[in-house]
C-alpha cells in the first residue's frame, strides 16, 4: 500500500506541482481514506519528500542499468535520454521552488541528495569514457549536469516542435551534446 501511495503521489506532484495537490486528492486517486494516508505519512511535506526520493531512486536504478551495459557510451546515452523523455513530467525545478517553503531543511537536503545520486551515475560513466578516450577531457560532473539540463527540454510543450517522438528527440539532444554546436575544422 505504501508503495502505491508513493507512486500515485509522485505522479500527481509531478503533473500538477506541490501546492495544487492535496492529501485528500491523493487518497481519492489511491482509493483509500485520508486517514490511511496519515497512517503512513505525518503530513503532505513528508509524503512529498518520500514520493520524490522514491521516484528518484527508481530513476537512478534505471540509469544505472542502462549505463552499465556493455556498449558504446553514445548508444547508452541515447537509450538513457529516450527512457527519460518517454515519461515527461512537470518542470522539477519549478515544483521544488513551489514546495521548498513547505519543506524542512532536512527534507530539502534528502531530495537534493537523491537527485545527486542520479548525476553520480552519469559522472562515473563520463569519468570512465574520459579514461578510455571515448570523450574529450572535461569535468565529468559538469557533463552530467549539462546532459540532464538538455534533457529537461523534453518536459516542455515546445519539445513537440523539435521531434515527433521521444526516440527522435533523444537522438537529437544526445547528438547536440555529443558533437557540440561548433563547426569542426576539417
């Protein structure tokens, strides 16, 4: 039951943001009473924190599974991008800005740490790729954050103008990340 509540809550928070979603709404979508929600979580902030960190743990596990495959980094990045873009959601930074006033500092830190763990997966992969000469030498964490930022475009309505499918958008974004935008000297 707890996992179902977390999954439902994270979907609602990611779609509508923090403020518009109520515990009553979450209970209703889950098909339980509000008291059932309170049995598992003290308040909305605690549920939000648990839901978001559980969602990020699943994203980290999926990223890790993809990035540990035995194929070229470029191919793994395209698969990772396609996986992320297949499930667009609200702008996480906006959702966090809205929620931050209601969250305790420890809750904010817990969410940021779970987000950092996703970037760590990419950082390890970029570090290995630099050592193997697969990509140029640059700061691996900066590479991870740059790719994550580029993939956030998939959460915006305008993304439909760039490519008709998640797969094609993933390919376009990874190509731009991989090759940069500068003209290469021949």
